[in-house]
C-alpha cells in the first residue's frame, strides 16, 4: 500500500514537472502573435502600453522571487520568456504609438524607463533584500497583475473595441495561467504564487471575453 502511494506521488510529481516544461517551451511563442500583429499593422491601436509595462514589472518581481527561492526552472521559466516578449511588445507600441501615446521612436524616456526596470530586477536578485522582503515583493505582484490588466479592460470598454489585441495570445495566456495553477499546487505549494495565477486567469478571461464580444458585435454590424 505504501509502495503504491509513493508510486502515485512520483507519478504526479513527474506529470506536474512535464506540464511545467511544456508551459516553459510554449511560452517562447506565447505573445509572438500580438507582437507580429503590431509590427504588421505598424500600430498598437487598442493594445494598452501600460498593461505591458506594468505586467513586465510584475513578471520580473515574480521571476526574482522564484530564483531567490531556488524553485525548479519548470515552475517559473515561462516568466523569463514572457518578460522578454512584454519588453518587445511595449517597445513596438511605444515606437508606433497607440490610443495612449503618440509615435515617439525609442527616445530617451524609453531607455530611461527600461534601464530603471532592469536595475530594479538586478537589485532584487542580490542578497540585499531578505527572505521576508522577497515574500512582500511576490505579494505585490498580485495587485500589480490587477493594475496591469485594468487599463486594457477599460480601454476596450471605452472604445467598444479591442483593436489589434490578439485573440491567440490572450487564449494562450489563459491556458498558461490555468496550467500554472496546477503545477504550483503540485510543486511549490506557494499560496502567494497560486493567488497570483488565479487572479491572472480571471482577468485574462475577462479580456478574452471582450475580444469575442466586440468581434461578434462588429460582425453583426457588417451584416
């Protein structure tokens, strides 16, 4: 009976790690559809710059927490790849402009913002911030997730359109958050991380529903 129980536990652990690495691998292209859409149309219309900048900060805070806690790469590797893609998308929006900012190119303000964010990440990876401080940092990511998604939700409500927002990217984010809830429960059992992914799933689902709703409304108007 005990051997069977150990076998089941090992099997569950292997499953969660396998799913974790699948998420990390998939995350390499999570947000590419959104980036390509902006580059193709040379516009970030309907896509919130503030959402991606704030989300980037949230990813880096969470990434630093996971690295400092020495969790397996399968538990957080997707944060690394999504942070890179967020930086690329934010850069493209800033360069081409959207409903929030005019096309500015990659000027001094742009580089100042990104150097500040990079410095913050380097500081958190050092031993200057203790374990208690890092728990506070991870806890901060939950309201950051909320704040990052709200501009996009409000922007879509105000414009009654989701503009160039990518359905595929948001769908993959929903799937990734749902899978991360499972791997977090199985691998790290960290309540702060679990809550963060749960909030992410809820807010991304709202954005996904907005895309579907406004797309259907547009289809009805053209008929």
